[in-house]
C-alpha cells in the first residue's frame, strides 16, 4: 500500500504528474489483480424512486421519465442470462422503490441463490438495516450505497432532505452485517473544487470499503442541474488512480459515466488502476429508461451482445475479462 500525505494527493489531483500517477496505479492494480478485470452484470429492475436528488434523472419529481418495474420472472430471466454468459456477479439495482417489499426481495434473492452459483450485489438505496439483515440471511453478498460527496454541505444541497450522517451509519451497519460494501462519489458536481476531490479521496479511504465507484458528473436535462457543466474525465481518472494506491485491494470500476462521455475513457481507466466493468443487461424495452444521466443504457443490444462488448473492451487494452465472482481483496 502506498502512503500519500494530503499535499501529495493535492498535487496529483491538480495534474502535476499524471504519467507517474497512472503508471503507479496500473502497477498496483496488476500487483493485486494481475491482468484480470472482473465483470458485473447489472439488472436495473425499477426506475421508480422516492428521492429528490437534484442531479439524478430518476428523482421522484421527474414527470418526463417513463417509469417501469420488472416482474420477478423478468428479473430471474435476466439473471439467467448472467449465468449463461459466464458472469460471476449480478447487481440488482433500482431507485429507492418500496413497492418491492422486504419479503419480495428476500424471496428473489433466495431463488437466485438456489438456481445459480453467482454473487449477488444489492443497490437499492436507503432501506432499513433490518431489511438488509434479512437479505443477507437470504444470500446477498454485497451492497452498494454511494455518498456522492464527502462534503456535508453539498450533500444536503443535492440530496435534500437526506442527512449525511444517516448514510454513513447505514454503510457502517452494512459492514457489521458481513456485506462487502461499496460507496463512491461524483466528480464535478456544481460547487466542487480540487479541495473537495482531495477530501473525497481521503474520506473514501477512511471508510475502508470493498468497492469504490467514482465517475464524472453528467447533467440530466430533466433535473434542476440541467445547465451545469460536465465533470472532468481526467479528474475522475486521477481520483480513481489515487484510490487504487491508497486502497490496493478494493474493487474499483471503470464507471458507465465515463463510457457515456467517451468510450475510450473507460478503456483508459482500466489501464489506470480500475479493475471492474459493469455492463447493464436490463431488458431492452426498459434499459433506456434507467436514465440517471444522458448516454446511459443507450444501446438496444441483447444481454449476450452487451456482455461480449464488455469483454471486448477489456481485451482491446490487453487485459483479461474474468468470470470470477471477484470478491474484494481488501481483507486478504
């Protein structure tokens, strides 16, 4: 593990030596993971959300989006495609949608666990700790719960009326339940500066996460931030590279936001310390409606085609797509 002080982190964030930073991150990633890149297939089973986050296209106040919920059988069909295409992890993702009850999701998790030998990741938002405890017993392995910014001021501004400390307590509780836990931030939300990114790097490292996801902000025209500037791809690369150096065993994805802005930037991220790729295999008729930001899920390809495209993205930069479940190496 590399040790970097605040001044050194700030210098890298400012772009003082990108060549050195990216080379160090690439070496650290290869030391821990070799040339393998883990693939996670994402099933976005609902775009309903009771939150009002000002940056997200799924926000409850967005009346322009076409809402959907996948049935149990449709979700299971999608998970079958994960198994058939030799992917080791499925990510069940949704907005904060309480139409899916504790028991409904629990039975779904148990059914997946009984049918398939794959890891199950949940990304379902601010559900109760008792619910997460139940889902853990049903067989869920991992949870993703992003904070989007370590700045409490910006958090309260963009996630009104959410409370930053509540999010952190939930992350710590998920760890205590035995989940592998992931979180992350957005690069370039309005009001952020280089100091914010330094703070984010340090804060995410202090959380000792199993997965850390960072991607550039992309304004959605159906949100209050429609006219704001796009986040920096290079700054996103610097942040993930620094997180690799400070969290060598964590899983760090080359996020879909990079691909939405510039597909080549996602390939670059894999050469700059990232070790995970997460293609969406949400059914074609609904995929484009899981539109957190423009450019996400814009293709009408089949699940098999999307998974093969992800593998080809990995191969194109001389790396190896892995069929492993890809558990965190932080605890090894």
